């Protein structure tokens, strides 16, 4: 393992993605960066490398502290990386901002009727195309 582990395998083993194919798609889609650069899924990850990857609504920046090609338990996966202080602070700030926005959002006065639901569905379908 001195050469490193493929980044898609490492992301899957570290439990950032549920399947290896999802990890591969994220890497090839440019959502994952290794040491600040876009990479291909076959790029090896080495100890001490910085990986930036999406996690839910946020970006997570971690430093690689361990290598694994096989997916283990969650406690084992947590030993493979260490999240940076800046990343944790940014995630907390974004989460508190989302909480504030959610709390100040006005609740609807009624449930949508069948016609309103259909109109919403049509509107959303047009937005996707």
C-alpha cells in the first residue's frame, strides 16, 4: 500500500459515499478534489493528502490519516481521516444559518389541494428540463 489507494476506493472505504460507483461519479464529476485539484478516479491517495468532498449540504475537507481498500465499520472508517478545523467551523456556520432560515420561514396556511399539487408538479417538471 505504499503506492496509495485509488481515491474512489478510499472515499468508499472512508464512508463518504454509499457505493463505489457513486464515489467514482463524484470524482469524475469534479465534486472531489485531492490537494486542491480535480483528479481522475484512479489517482492514488497517499497519507497526509488533503481531500475535499461533498457531504450532505456542505463541503468537507479532510486530511488522510489512513489507507484502506475495503470498507469496514464506521469506527474503522473514522480512523482513515481527520477533518480540518476550518472545515468543521464552516459546516457549523452553514448549519446554524440553515437553522435560522428554517425558523424564520413562514408556514403555509393550508395543505395544497389536488389541483395545486398538480400545478406544482408541472412547474417542477418544467424547471428540470
